[in-house]
């Protein structure tokens, strides 16, 4: 059985203290994870101000639901990231609805770039083992595949939305994603 | 087609589902199959677990300092709630605290506010309480899951119990804000007082500061008020109604969001 790595134990302790209404633990957790969660929100939303709102919503949800954390059986960073993604997607849906009639394509183009410059090594010791494996396997994919998979998941984009935003034929998008996911499965099985 | 007998196709569909790429009918059909067949469900969950790592591998980014300040302001509303509890136990603070909480109770509190105004001892204290109330109000407005609020008071109109209801989670949260403690062989029991009909038990309180009771979503329909009675240890059956004295009572306010 693998021993949990120290950052997990530290984050778990902080979440437990937050469940006991300890506001200093809240600040400590924020200092540890805010850059990570903000980075995620920014990739989902492509807009700094919306990402700040999403981070704020996520931290308040952590404050309110820390008592439920243990029952989720998740590594702490996985639980925190899932909360941040959900709150960021809430923002995304709200903003999309707001600008539905504006057809603000410039915004979308800039947002896509923000995701695609992601490539370097994983800059966090906090990530769960599963996420570290995923990251190593993603690095073995073509950049286009990595980008498609990231965008599909982070922004809830469909095949045709991906094709439109990345200016690729629909068939190419479908086969790139399918083959990328197949490679991920094989690669990640080696880490299990 | 028996999807679970075609492992490669199953894997492709489960992967697409986890990424959110199955839409409309395709998504519904896949989810129905997952509910019926354990193998399909397992493949779907495996893939959800794998791709959830995408949330953790995004590059870290510096956060503007103002974000923590905003979060801290909202958390301080919680701290102030505790501070008010402490303030209440100090005699000088009693009037000011109650005065500033008057808004909670709407019309029911109007008389108490007039009385309490006389009891306010220092302006500074009053101002501090106003700030706390503003924060508390801001905090409540930021929490859409609060569907109902009630402050139950004793015969002297001193607030003793703060109740908030989260209808989505089916949860009722009680917080003791007064210094009343029941004897070791007694329990406090919470009752819904319907406009027409007998009181219905909502549960028995624990002895510590905050208690959470599960709540049926419809239990507070057409209930204008709540009450707490003093009962034998463990409480009494709902059907018989309260057997002991009613200690605290207050209007149940439906919070519109």
C-alpha cells in the first residue's frame, strides 16, 4: 500500500480544522492551494476577473462543506480541484448566457490561446498520484491532442465546438481525441 | 447491442462520456446502459477518475491579493456571529446586540427593538454591532442555500436560538446564541407550529453549540412559527405534541433570494 505523501496529510489536517470552523486554517489552506485553483479557473474561463470570482466561490464552498470532505474518499487536491472546476463552470455558463447575443468571438480566440501555452512540467507537489500519472501521459501526446482533451473537459466543449474554435475538420477532431484517449488509457495503466 | 461485450467500443464511449463529448440521445443511452450493467458503469467511472486529474495539472497562477481580502470579509461574518454570542453574555452588550438583531424578526421584533433602544449603553458598541449585522446580512445574501431563517426568543424577548434551513440539502441548522443550558436529565425539542393543526416535532437538540437536523423538504410548508420545548431526556413522540413548557418561540421567515 503506498503511503500518502506529506502534502496530502497536511491538506487533510487543514480541511479537518476548517470543518471545525478554524479560520486560520482557512488562510493556511488558501496560501497552499489558491495559485493552483486559480490557475484551473483561469484555464476554464480565460478571464482573470471571472476566475477570481470562481476562486472566491470555491473557497467559500470549501468553508461550508469541509465537514463532508472525508466522506468523498478523494485525495485532498482532487476534491479541492473538483470544487474549483464546478464553480468555474458555473461562471462560464453564466457568462456564456450573458453574452449569447453578443457573439464575442475575440474573447473565445484569446481564451483558447491561454490553454494551449500549457506544456511544461507539472509545477505542483500537491497533485494526487492519479493526476501526476495523467500529466506524464499527457506529455507523450501530440500538442494538438493534449489541447483538444484539455478544452473538451475544462470548457465542456463538444466535438463541433472544438472543431470550430481550433479551426480543424470535425473528423480530425474526433479521431485525434479518440486516439489520444486510447493512448492515455494504455499509458496510465502502467501507473496503476 | 450488448455494449459490455465490445470492450473497445465501450472504452471509447466511456472516455468520450467522461470528457463530456457525448451529447443528447447518445449521452442518455450510455448513461442508461451504465445504470443497467456493472461493466459499463465501471468503465465510465474509471474514465471519470482518470480525466478528473485534468483539474489538477493546470499551470499555477499568481492570485491578486484582493481575492483573499474578499474571502476573509465573508468569513469574518461567521466570526462576528460568535463575537455577538460573547457580547450577549456581557450585561452592557445585551441591549445593543438585541437591537441590532431586530431586523431578523420583522414585525415580531418591533416592540423589542423599542425596548432595547433604551438599553443601549454606548454608541461605539452600537456601531460595532451595526457593522456585524451588515456583514451577517451580506453573508446571508451570499448563501443562496439558506431558505428560511428564524430567531427564537424567550419570554423576555432575548434571542436564544438561531435557525437556518438549507432546503436543497434537506438540513436545518440550530445555533445556540443564548446562555440557556438544560438540566442533564432534560432535552430541548424543536417543533413546527403550522397555521392550522397540531405542533409537529422537527427533532431533538444536542447539548453542544450547533446542531444539524435532517429535514423533509415539505416540513416547513405553511409553518409560520417554530418553538422549542423542555422535555424529558431524548424528547417525546411527535404525535402527542410538547409535554413540557415552551421556552423559546419565533417567526419563521422565508428568505427570498
